[in-house]
C-alpha cells in the first residue's frame, strides 16, 4: 500500500476529513473531528500511525514485527505500521477499519447519530 491508496481508503470512510496539523508533513485523518490515522508525507519509509485499543495493540505487536508502538497522543495508544513492507494491503485496511471503528465507538451518541445521517 502506498500513500495514495492509504489516503483514498481513509477518505472513503463516512465522515472523514483530512488536515495538516502541525506542519505540511503530517496528514491527519479525522472522523467527526476525532483523529484515527496520521500519515507522515516526507519520510524515507512510508508509514501510518493508527489509533488502537491497548489489548489489540499488544496482540498486533506480538504477531507482526513490522508494527511498532507509535507515539502517544493524549495518552491514547497508537501503532506505527510501515506501508511498503510485506504486510498485505488487506491487513493494513483491517487496521484502518479497527482504528476508525474504535474512534466511532467512543464518540458521544449525538456525534454517532450525526455520522449516520451523513
């Protein structure tokens, strides 16, 4: 998977917007204003940081060497996934789906209703 595929897949999800947060080198994907994926655009190795629940993060890191703990934002768990390694695109999409679903599940009922009505 490359950046263009990642951007297209994330953007295809309901209620997703993109923005540059700190500078022009990190693209953040948000659903209803809540970040679920961050992609650095000027790195040597293509990678994406995905929000992940703590138990799932441990399982993933034990099973896949190409997934490493990412940085922590607001004390939430993130994992760094390298896009152009031998991880299958389907697996990367499943991780994106998990991150998106986790963020949606933690939204207020009002925000979830707004998302469904989009």
